[in-house]
C-alpha cells in the first residue's frame, strides 16, 4: 500500500510550529521570572510593596498563596496591566 504525503498540509503544520517556537523563545528570554513573590511583582509593576500587597489582598491581581506568601505568575501581572 502506497502512502500519499500531503505537502501542503506539512507546510501549514511547519508554519504553525515556527510561530509557536517564536512565541516560546520570546517567553524564555524574558528578564523577569515566570513566578514572583510580592517584592518582585511590585518591581515588575513599578509599584510599591504596600500597593502590590494590597492589590493581592483585595484580589485585583490573581495570585496563589503558598503558606503566608503570595506568588504571582508573570502572565497574571501582565493581564492586570492590560486592564
């Protein structure tokens, strides 16, 4: 049985993979860590520590609590800035 290769489909898949890889490379080269504590998140948003703590406490910025610390994902901080 002979297999038929759809080169148009392969080209489309290759194009999509290139786009995905470009996005990953940009994310990996960020100078900021993927996860940040309140101090680092405040620096990232260019606000004071107290302001960042308040934003987390009132739920204005999504976070996860680990013990007594709040951990912020860079994407969540970006989403807050884009609002």
